[in-house]
């Protein structure tokens, strides 16, 4: 019963968990450090997602930083 309810509202649950996580980080380390942390996590997710789809790492890095990895 509880698992069905949680599964039905998994997006809301993940959103609240992410908000709580980032809120705690903000309280402990401050706004700018939290913002840098979010940028790093987002970049890691983006690169990891591209690698999961079997894209070449050099192509990914060339799109992020054009001209640096040729």
C-alpha cells in the first residue's frame, strides 16, 4: 500500500528530497558554494547520460569547450 502510494508520486517525492538536500547544503556552506555544486553535478549527469548513449567523449567535450580537444 505505502509503496504503491510512493511509486504513484515518485516525482513529487524526488523533488522534495532534492529540495531538502540542496536546502541543507545551502544552510551549511552558503549560496555560491551550493550553486557551484549544482553546476558540477549537472555537468556530471550530462556527460554520464551522453556516455550511456554510447557517444564519444571527445565529441561531448568538443561541444562543451569548442576547439580545445581536436
